């Protein structure tokens, strides 16, 4: 008997409809799977056999052929376990074929017949809502994730017999209903705040400028100066996510398999902080069937790279494309996948290997050659893509002992939002929303400066040896500083401040 069951295959960020065709015919007992399956799909045969038997059903002693169509799309993952099992049971007439119409199935089977969560359920639900799918059967662990999508009835199931009983009409089940807006609002908050930071007024100012314009920033200072504390709180002053942006981020985490029953919606901007020992694939994404890496998991949020010079050179160079284009493309022999990667880069480093170069109270043990070699681990092209690099000095005792709280994140965010609004009004028709993303043409149009500012920039080029790309960064940052002050025109003071945020170029570190 021939049965067709509908499922989905996730490739990159996109879901592709897959028809699971099951044929049970006379012949020697055999279980064959075709249709470009990967190793995890081929291994499903033993899981499916055990799950069917341990659920109280018999596995056919016939020739079983499973075709995953279309055959030109590679199939990966364990999510085909459930649709294949349903197809085999329907071929044995345990489920009427008519009950499978308009139904979509995804789920991994345990040997006892229970259904485990899988990755990529949210993009599959979004794709299902665009088609004629009426009912979507997913693992209970993924049910809330899928139910956030309107237009399709989602059934969260825990075991194979439960699916069979629901399809046969012997067990009543209501589709899961989720108030996505309320869920979003309940989780849209942070547990940390810039009011907890003592001192570091100059660094906080630079952080505010970076947030206002979406600029990448490098924090340079000795151990214990508070670089990590400053970086971790960056998301708290960025504009609140819209619901559509939250779904976009959640989609990435779904594809990566990082959602669970406690976190089904990413309602705040992500903050990713990978260790410097991370591999190229771990940072940029990769695998035989590409999965998102840390730079994509930081989409619409912050990627924090602590101890920047300690990262592998190849891993850092992989940042160049996403920093410029906001996407990362990974090509393998079987498939090419693109992942979103619009993030703010916040990096931190010591001024030297020991960390105390320039410290008034501790002696640096590094030679000039060691310092140059350490700072030289970061390539010039990558450094050019970092708009601000600033010093973070040690905090003095008097500032640490101060009882008054610093300025709150909410207060800083108001100024950031006002600056972002000005940028949207200026750039809205272009699809670009921050100064950091302005093109050459837009820089010429919106970053005009007067004669005094030109002289400042000429001095900067001559004394600091700034590249053309670095000068564009200075202009963009100047535009952001003007936006923070509510000024239409860039003034010399704005340019001077922007130049001060090029510590490495100024050779003072």
C-alpha cells in the first residue's frame, strides 16, 4: 500500500516542503530510505522500528520503501522520524488516509515511542501557514514555538500512540492557543542595568554613541577595569525589539536548536559571548548542512568578543563579510545557505599581553616588540570596520565607594531612541536605519562638514595615518554625536570627539 505524508526540511533559514512517500509491498523484509537522506535520517530506521513495536503496534514483515521527495533536496536531522512512522502505520490501515489530508508532521522518536523536540520548528510553522496546511503535529517541547504562528492549528504531542489516537478521532485534542503578544511583553526585560556601573564616564559616553548609531566598538583596558560589565549591559540601551524582530531572532535560535520549553520566544536582544578558543565554524557557522554560528545567533543584538587578539585569525577574518553586509553565506558541496548577521560588535582587549601597559600603579612586563606583536594580531581591514576604540582605565577607589547609583539604562535609552528616530527619518526611504550602515553615497549626502572640521580631519589623516575607510568611520560617528545632541549639522566639536574615539590610531595604547 502507498501512503503520502507531509513534512518539512530546514536548509539554512528556509523550510522546504517534503513529501514522505511510504510503500509497503510484498517481498523480503527490508526497510530502505531514498531521496538524498543524510546519516541521521538513515539511522532513523532502527528508531522507527523500535518505537512502533514499543508503542504496541506491529512493524510490517514486508518490503518497506520510504522516499523523501523531492529527491534533489538534501534531508537532514531526526524530524522525519514521526512522519515516516505515521506513513508506515497508515500503510497498515491503522490510520485512515483521509485523516492525513492537510496535516504536517515533525518529530524525533525515542525507542519507547515518545516524541522528542527537534530544531527548525518555527520556520516550518511559518512556511506551513503560507500553504494549505491545517494541522501541524509537533513535539510537545516545540508546541509553543510553533503556536506563535497564526493560521495553522498546532498539536503538541508526547508519544506516537497519542498521534494515532488523535488522527483516528478516538482522542479529543484541542490545538494549542498562545497569546504571543502577552508572551513577548512578559519576557521583554533585563536583569542588569548601567546604573550598577561605577565611574567610567568617558567609556559610558562612547557606549552611548555606539548604541545610538549602531557602531562597532573596541574597549581597551587592563584586567578588572570593567570592560565585560560595560559590554554585557549594551543590549539594555538599544531600542526595544519589535514583535517581528523577536520572531526573526527566534527563528535563528530555532534553526540552531537552542529553544526549549522555558525559552520559546527571544523577546530581548541577544548577547553572545563566545570564548576565544571557538572554532571558525563555531563563530561563523558551518557543518555539512550549515547551521548558524555565534555571529548569526547575535543577529539584531550584540556579539561580544573578549580578549580579541586571542581569537584565531581565520575566525576573526570571517567577521568581515557580515560586518559589511549583515549576512553570512556558507557554501558546501551539497548546499549553500545564508544566515542573517546584523549585529553590533563589542570587542575587548588588554593593551598588552600582561595587561598593564600604561598603568600608573602596575609595571608592564612586556617589551615594545611583544606589545606590537600582540596588537598586530588584529588585521587592519578588521580594525577599519570598528568605528570606536576607546580606553577603559581602572576605576579609582573613590568612584567605587560612591553610594549614588549611576545613570540608568532607561535614561540613556531615551537619548539613544531619539538619535535612532532622527536616523530613521533621514535614511528611512533607503531601508538603512543606522548611521553605521550608511553607504559612501549617503555619507556624502548626510555627513557634510564645515571648513574647521575639514582642517581637523586633515590633521587626523596626516598625524594618525587614517585610511579612507577609517575617515568614513569618523564621519559616521560624528553624525551620530550630532544626532544625540539634536543637531542637523555636524559641528567641529562632534568631529573632534569622533577622532578621540580612535585610540589605536592615535598611538596612545
